[in-house]
């Protein structure tokens, strides 16, 4: 799920994995080129999790996914939700 700011210059990507199986390298289509920074991982140790999943920052790849021209490869921990915010603010969708 994507949530945009008022001017659609930035977005938050919310990805949940409700299965008991980790999903490494899950390809997720995104509307912005550039860097995306993780702002939440419910599998973090602060939430008594195992600290699995993608941490820190990701950079888009020019690979189509979900009808978008660029995507992120996200490591999804089992039974968790992760959130990323776009850092570059360049909307590439019409």
C-alpha cells in the first residue's frame, strides 16, 4: 500500500507479510526513483522480534513490478509489517 503526501512528492510504502514464511527479495513496484528509507519493521528487537528483513535504505531498480516502471527488492520477515519512505521526492508516474 502506498500513502502520498499532499503534493504527491513523497510516499510511504507499507508492506505486510501475514504468512509464517519469510519472503526474501520480494519485488514491489514503486512510483519514485531513488532511495527509500525503512521507518518501521515490526520484527525489530524493540518489538521483541528477530530483526529479520531489509534494514536501512534501499535504491530502486529499473525493473517493472505491479504496473510501475521501477521497483524495490524487499526482504519481508514472517508475520511482520515494514514501512519505507521515499527520500528523493521525484514522482515518476504520470
